[in-house]
């Protein structure tokens, strides 16, 4: 029996390909590849080299559509005793391959080639190809005149392939002419038409005529074989029909079956393969099988059954194919040749695997391995390993230990039950034993790796340790860095793709927009929409990597076995672009797991895919693809990652992200000087800090901007933009220091205020410095698209402490009388020419009003408080010691309005309020905003108290009195002399000033009081001359008037003069009093 026998084998020409002399394996593989690709030779291309010496017996040869089919037997083949029975079993040609640089004596090499060809008597066409021949060797070829020894000088692959193609066409034409010669001569074909079945029986007892007819029938069958090999299937069909008639009459059932089988093969050449075709082939092969059974040839009977089963399996006639295989197994028990039994089990296993019956395929492949392993020799072990390895792809879990296999019969077979796993373990154990016996270290590594990786839950800890020893032993026999297609331990799966803010935040720039960083993308006006829950499928993450910048991938590794794993190196596997991966080594304890941070950097633009990791374990390098096994996806009942508490059930549908690599961009690294750890600040503090920027990228920074985002809007950052812009462009490796000023706002909300009521508590929050920067305006790949900008975020951890706290605020008022003299108070202001006030209303006995602020220092620091009014800082400062309270006085006399220009000021009180409302309101806000209370503590700590609301509350009731000037002002002076003495008549003048733009008639009066506040006129402590009451005076707009009178003091002491005026209105009257003037009577 032959392996891989099919119905089409009758038309295949076998050619032996042999290596002559010393041949490096690399060159042998290249030479063989150039030869074996010419398996189908069109007769149209062969005809150019064909010479018809006489009339061809192949009258129906299809030169336009036909072809010669060649099967190259690399390394040669053993002669079959059934060559005469079926011509396709013969070796019809021999091709020798010679590497000329290592073959110095080409004559000896050619003689050796001829000697080897003598072992193939059926091979009449011989060629020996010598590659990379030198000039001297080419000259020797010209002298030797050996037409079958062809030398090729050193040339490129395309040229060599062109020459080989022409020579192979000539080689095929030579074989076609040889087949014609054999058919025409007849005698060489019919000289030995015998089989091993003819040996026991002798033809001597038969009748001479019957023997002659039998020989004639076999000759017709042999000619049909050569016609079929030549591509003339019509001539072959005619000869097969003649042979069948003759052999049937002579009772030669074995050759009769062979002729019938060849006839079916000839019919299959141009027959349409419909249902009728399969039915015909099935019925004809049933007769052929019966003929083989009558001919007592069990091997050919089984081979015919296997050919029919292969044909039916392709037609999805599963039931018929399985019935045939079952009969073959039963009949194969009678086979005596071990080789036939091997071929039978291999073919049955392959057909079962093709049909999708993986268990039966595994069972019979194990039978093949057992037959080989019964032979105690090295080559038998290698053969067993080869058979198991060729079949293992169908039933062994190379990439998935828990999968669904769908056969051609559309039925699904699940491979997740324990008996099936046990059978897989047995098959892999046989492969491991065969590998060790045959000395194939790489195969032993692969078998042990599959056992540990796919079936570790079913293997005992002691057996796991034995497999680990087998892995180590096999690795020591392999060269360092050997690559294996079968991954071993540990298990891998990707955990996440962490992205730094400098790598993650990209901002698209638009042409013509200068402040491109001000745009922000929004997903919509709603935080949650009910439609978002419909998308249950996980969306792929879109990542952007930059050429030359390091990236990071978190990979989870697990070791579910009972031994320790020492991984020499692990790195990322990325395709298809250029990527530099940084290796890492680690050790995993038994039943342990860990999360590794693997890094690298892309070197070219385009799209990338992170396939998995390259793992160097015991010196063998394997590629572990992410999601390659069900255990890594968490579908195993015994999850290898369960020991770490990170089960893979949540990751079963998690897709790998799509990665896009863009050209290089600038990359900044920020360092906030003094911003390490937690920055402790007081409420309202202003802190000066410095930011150091360093460009670690390969592109200079052209644009940059710094902003701050915090939870509370009262926090601001002020950047020295001139310094920042002066440092640009910031080239690679350069640093720039930019001073900034961080201002902490005041706490407004009740929750924040209550948090800091106790001085021992603090308010922790975060602020983020956003640094937007960009490089050159265009990408390297296109001139139209702007390169994206980047955003670097630096986090500042702030701890806000309660500093000075306002306990109470109130308004204080006091009167300070002036001393009566012969002159008026001097004007301290320089009035303009158009000023309405000629006499200073702020001097004299003015009611002084002061705002008192009571501050509490509950900290352990020392504070110094200063007050600035309208930008002018007061000379005095107030010191507030720790755990102490202090009062700060703010004078308010500078906030008087200069004048009132309303001509109807004295109309009514309601009109007064209405006409001055807007001016008073604006002045109130100016008053509250102009008072700044600043504090400092040490050299670098300073701030400002937020007291605007407190000032407004304190002045709410008295603001009109503070802001509005008096419509009438009063002053007193001595008309003569400077001293006032008792018992003397003192002349005095009272000046009344009208501060409005309205003429008014007033009634003046003068009052004099002693130290106790009692009127001196009523008590008759003074005498006077002139009028002190009811003096009617007309005051013009912004004019003044003087009223003269004299006083005679009877008793020395301290007295006070007060002026008053009554303004009569239509329905009412208004009384105005002047400031007090002190009179010292000597």
C-alpha cells in the first residue's frame, strides 16, 4: 500500500530528485524549490522541445489543453514490486542537483550520478544540474560533451528560474518521447509484465493460447498506463477497454481490476463531477473492489476502498465514507505487512480528520505511533513523530484547548470533555516519547509545551515537574535563541494600554486659528443618555503613538503549574511597522501571577497591531499571541489567572486597540519648582513659583501656552508670558524656566467655610497646570495638514489652611472739634479751576468715621496686616500674633463726594434720594473695592483678605452719611485778635457755604454750649451782641455768606460753637448743623 494514494495517481509521472556531492541544506532547499514548482507542464509549452521521430501512438494527445503531471520524489524512492502492474509506480526520470563550489571533480560527480541512475532501470530520462559553476568548470563541460550534465553560472534568481523552466520543458518533452518509444516498441513494455502474485503459480501448465491472450491483455493495460501518463486519456480509455475484454476472458481478475481502475482514472480527466459522476464511480469501484477481493490482494482492495472514501468525503457523503472506513479497519486486521498496516491507519486517521471526527483521527494516529514505537530504532521513532506531528494539527490544541471543530458535514463537535482531553494527553505523551527516542529536541519541547499549556488542570503536580524537566533537557540540546511555533509557559493576556497625558492628549489645530488650545470637544449636553446602554459590544480603543517616543503596555502573566518559571526575556510583538521592543526578565512562583509593564518605541509611521509577546524561556523563543488560548481569555473552567484574583471572564470580549503612529512631535517634561508633594497655602495667598520646561522630543517647540484648571474658579495662575515666548523655539534638550504666580481664592460656599472653621483643619484639593504646545506647523507626510498640538498636564496638590479670619466688622464715628481762631482751616487739596467747592468741606470739625475690622489668627504663624485705600497704602501696619486677635482701623473720610449738582436738591427728601441713587450706588461699590487688606508672613508668603461683603454689611445703614457731602457747610473765625478772654466782647464771624447748584434761602442760628453740653445762652453764662437766631440769608448757587456777632464770656472755660441752618420747603423744612468749633476762654 502507498501513502496518499488517490484516483488521479494513474496520470502522475514520478521523477526522483537527488543531491550529488556535498550540498549545504540552504542551497539544497533553494535548488529543490526551483525544480518542484514545475509539477504541471502544459503540452503547449512542451511541444517546442518535442521531436516526432515517427508517427506517435498517442493520436488523441491534446496539445492545446493537455498537460503532464509530475510528482518529484525528493531524495529518491525504493523500487516497488508492483511497477509492472501500475506504470505510475515507476521512477521515469532522475534529476541530480550539484553545488559546483563544493564539487571540485565534476567528472567523478557525474559518474556517481550515473551509478545512482542505474538503480532506477525505468528512468530513461536523466539530467544533472550544476549550480554556481566557475569558469574553469564551464570549460570542462564544453570538453566533456555530456549533454545530460548542465552547468549554470552564478546568476540572479530570476535568470536562473527562467533557464530551469526551459530545461524542465525539455525534460518533460524527453519523457513524452520516451513513452512513445516504449509503446511503439512494445517488447520492452511487455518483457516483464509480472507481479508478486504471479510467482506462486506457474504458466507452464496453462494452455499456450490462454497465456498468450493474458499477456496481450496485460500489454494493452500497460500501454493504457503510458497513454494516461502522456496526457492522452482518450487513447488510454480505448486501450483499457481492450484490456478489460481480454483479461476478463482469460480470468486474470487482478489485472482486470487494475485496468478497470485505470479506466476510471482516464474518465475523470474531462468528466464533469456531478452527482451522476460520483454514482458511476461508486458503482464501478464496487466492482473493482470485488475483483481485488477475488484476486486475493487485500492490500489493493483496501487501497481501492481508501481512494473511494477520499472521493466520497469531498462530496460530503459522510455516511458512505464512514462505512467504507469501518470495513477497511475490519479487513485490515488480516494484513501481515507492518508497513501496510501503518499506511492503513494513517489514511483512516486523515480521512476521519477531514470529516471532522477528531477523536477517531486521534485514536488511529495513536495506533500509527504505537506501530512505529514497537520498532526499537532511531528512524522508527522519528517516523512515529512525523506521523503524529502531521496529524496533530487536526486534533491537538495548538492554539485553543477548548474549541469547536466544524467538519465538512456541518456538524459541530465540542472538544471540552474529560475523555477527549485524556486522549489528547495520551497522543501528546506519545509524541514526547517519540521525540526523546528519536533525538528531536525541538519536537520534544513542542510536545511538552502543549501538554503543560493545554492540559495543566488534568496533570498531577509531580507530572508537571517531570514535564518541566523535559523542557529544560530539550532546551539544553537546542542552540540558544531557537524559535518554536508552539508557545510554552507562562500564560499571557494584555491588561491595559496606559497612556500618559503627554501621549494621550492631542489637540487638532486648524489653519488660521492662533489660540488653537481654546477649543474643547464635547460629547453632548447630557451626562447620561438612555441610548448609551444599547451598545453592549465593546468598542475598540483608538490609540495614537508617536515615532521615537516610548510606549507602555501592561501584560498579565500567570503560572498555574507546580514549579517555578524563570523567563530570561519577554518583549512585545508588534507588526507590521518597525518597532523597538525593550526586553524584561522575571520569575514567577508556583501558582502565581503578576502584571508586567512592557515598553518599546515605534520607529515608523502607519498602523500597528500588538500581536502578543516574544518569550525566551529556557533559551527557546516563542510568540505568545494575546487571546491565543481560551485559558488566556478566561474560558477555562480552571482559569490560570484565578489565583491572582483577576479572572479572565471580564476580558473575553475585550478587543485589542487600533494603534496609529504619527510623525515625531515635541515632547515636554515639566517640573514645578517647589510644587513637589503637597503645597500648603493660606486662604487668599499669592505664591510665586517657577516652572521648568525641558524638550525631550526630537522636534523643537514653536508655540506654548500655560493655563490652570481647578475645582474652584477663584484659583488663578499668572504666567510671565514674555519670558515664555522669549524661550521659544525650545530645541531638543534645552530647558526654560518660566515664573508663575499662583493665587488662591477665597472660600465662598458654606461647606468649604465650615470645613475651615476649626484652625486645625485644612481643605485638600487638586489643581492642574495645562501646558499646550506644538511644533512645526506641518507634518512630514503632507504640507496641507497641520501637526496636532499636545497638552501636558501637571497636577498640583494643594492644601488650603485658614489664615486670618474676620471675627467682626463695625463702623465707628467720632467728632473732632477745631479750635476757634482768626483764620479758616487751610485747604489741603488743589482745586481745579472749574471745581465747585472753594472751601474744603473735609477739614474742620468733621465727623470722623472709621471702619473697624477685628481679625483672629488661629495659626502658628505670625501675620502683618497693611491697609491700602484707593491704591495708597497706609503708613501704619498691624501685627497679629499667633492665637491672638487684633483690630484694624480703616478711615473713610476720603470717600466723600465732591459736590451735588442737582438744582432741585432741596425740593424734597424723596427727590434727594431719587436723584442721587445711581451716583451713590456706584460709589458704594468703589468704596468696597478700594479698601484692600493685605497680609504677609515671612519673606515668600503673602495674600489678601476678602472683605468686600463684610465692608458692605458694615456700611449698609450709614453709607449715605459717609458718601454724600453736606449741602451746607459752616465755619467760625475771630474777627479780631487771636485770644478769647473772659469779660471781654469777642467779635466772631460765621461763614456759611452753599455746596449745591441751587439758590436757597436759609434761616441761620448759632448755639454756644459749655463743657457739659448745656446752652450758655439759656443759662445766661454769656452775653452776646447781634442775632444768634432767625437770621434770614439768601445763598446763591455755590455761594457763601458771612454772619457777624459778638460774645461776652462771663466765666473762663471750654466752650463749643455750633452753626445751624433751616431750609424751608414747600411742605416741610430741613435743618443742617455744622461741625463743632472749640473755644478756649482764658
